[in-house]
């Protein structure tokens, strides 16, 4: 009688149950493990009073792709320190003070400036327009000139950064400036990580 | 035997759990149904994997002359958002009609573009081929970002940053195109193709455009080939001493080849106008399509 009992399907069913059950137990065990507590990386505020001055070699304004003229952002701060879609004049420093949010350790300052090329000016590019044919000596169009911006950062009125960022011709100027604030809150080493887009 | 049975059981278990996960992922996705390959590409760039993007037209199909099929009605009915070009690019507004019938929200990508007005048979029409200017393409992208954000406001930030990155790529494309076209003297910048698809492109890069086919390949007012237009093209080729003319990937090249033979110029190649290239080709994306067009035009005319 025992021999007539269908052993194989039963065995398969038992093994499947064991496999499935083990999997469920494993999931349950994993879920029961204590969740590692996130350790918040708290950085102290830097003690100095900071100010940023930005001076352009050109009139910064938006182009046909974006209206942005000038934006300065600090890492970890949601709102930009400064943002403008209005024309920012060449040679006139834009002063941002006081600058809140600088922490002890490495701080990233992102500066983005619109190159101000008006791509939408169809009259300048239309067939047979005022510009000369290739080969003739002409003044370089605005969008073919490289642009530069000077960024100065002051801490307690001492200059701690003085860097110039350059752009590819016609492109927006964009660069990261790293401000490393040591524990003792005196500010030192800065460097430009990347200039241009 | 037992081992085989066990394998079957394990496989069945894995399949069941896998199918469940797959169904969950599909069920969470919004669906955007697009009319043309270009607007579908823009939409994909913005929504990433969060949406399923479907396109009614396949690569190489002509939006002016397309006739809707029963499957299109279903595609539109299943969509959360309809994305179309507008200004009658979709011949007789077939996409808008499908969307209205299904009562679906629509993004008209061309909204906000400064239109070029075309004259034809005594009527004025807004040229719908605005995406062939990267600047206008950035307007399309912003409209799509706005449209998908209204349907899925929770992920607005995600769509906005994707849009920003894509617009930066469009700016790079535009600067590169300017540099490339600078190799062609202005006096030689005459672009002749089958129909008036390149007016925005030509206005942006200093070309004069001419075509025998009017603003549409369909039978709308002001569109179509006329003897007068054909002769004007031949005259343009001769008077400007044009080196080469171009066919388009979505249109039978016979007419352009005849014109080239009549005027004694070569056909330099096929341009992507109303449709991108098929999957696996260099022109399977908008940026790829524009890149290939620029290279083709510079090689043909310089």
C-alpha cells in the first residue's frame, strides 16, 4: 500500500514548501534586523563674516535658451545666494554680503553667468545681411568671444579668494570655487575646480 | 527526475515573483502618447524611466500626410498625456482630433514660438517646422516639462533638472552648428530641399531656403508642388550658383532628383526634416538628427 502512494509529487511539494518557507523566514529575519542609525554629518558654522564680489568682463544677460544673467549658489543651501535675470553690467562689481551658510570644512561656491549672446537676432544672421562673407576681415561676433569673470571672497574683510573663471566662446561662464574653512575658523586654501561649461 | 521537478518548481516560484514585480513597475508608470518622433524624443529626455513614452508615427513617416488607424485611438485612450507639435504639422490636426475624442490633456509643443509666416495661394500659414531650430526646441522642452509636471507634480523637480540639462545640450548643439556653418561663405548658404521644412533653421544660420513643395507635403491650403514653385527653385539654383540640393528622408526623392538634373547640380544626400532616423541609426535622437543634417549640409555646400 505504501508503494502505491505517490511519493514524488509529495516530495516536490515538501521541498517547494521548505524553499518558500526559508525564503520567507530570511525576509522576516532581515526585516527584524535593527536599522542602522544615520549619523548626521553636522558641520559647525564658520565664524567669520563673508562677502563675495563678482566682476564681469562683459554685460551678462540671458540668451535665447535661458534668461539667467547671474546666479551664485552655495552647496547645501537651497536658495541661491544671488540670482538675477536682469543685465549685469561689465566692470561693475556685484557685492553679496553677508553670505550665510558657510560651514567649517569644504564649501563649494557655484557661479553661473549668462554669456549675453542674443541668438534670436535673426537680422544679424539672415541671408545677405550686413555681415561680410567668410574670408573678409570682420570683428568677431559677440558669441565668438571668450568671457571671464573675477570672483573675490572676503572673510572679515580679508581677501581669501581671487580667481578668474573663463568660458568657451559664446558659452555661459560657470565654475566651482572651493572654500576650505579649517576647524580654527581661519580661512585658507582655495582653488578653482572647473572653469567653463 | 526529482532534480528536474525541483527545478521546475523553483523556476515557477521565481517567475511568479518576477512577474509580480514587473507588473508593479508598469502599473506605476504614466503614459505619454506623442505624435512625431521629435516630440517623443524630447519627452523621453524629460521623463526618463518614470513615464512610458509612445509615438504614433514611426521613424520615416510623414506627419503631414498620415492617416490615423484604429490602434492610434487606443494609444491615445490609454494615455495620461498627449504631446503634439501643432500649427497643422499633423495634417488636418489628426492628433488634436484624437485627443479631443478621448478627452485627454494635450501639450502643444510649439506654443510660445515666434512664428514664421508663409505665403501660399493667397493664404498665410504659420510654419510648423519650428523644432529644426535648437532655440525653438528649447521652447518645446519647456512646454513638455510644464505639461508632465501638471500630471505628475510630485516629480516636478526631476523633470525640471532633466529639462535644464537637455537645454544645455541644445545650446552646445547650436554653438557647434554655428561654427560648422561658418565654413560655408554666406553667398553659398542656400538650402534647397523638397518642402519648406527648414525656414527656422535657415533663418537662424544665415541660409536662404527654397523648395518646390510648399509648407506641407499634404493637400492643405498653400501646400503642394506647383510648376511655378518648381521653376522658382531651378532659377534660384542657377542665380545663386548652388552647388548641391537635398532630398528628405520622409519624401520620395524623384522630384528633387529631376530638379537637380534640370539645373545641373548634384543631390548631396538626405536630410532629416519631419522625422528622425530609425532606431540604431545616427539620427535616432533629435541631437543626432541635427548633427547629421549639419554635417550633410556643410559637406554638400562648402
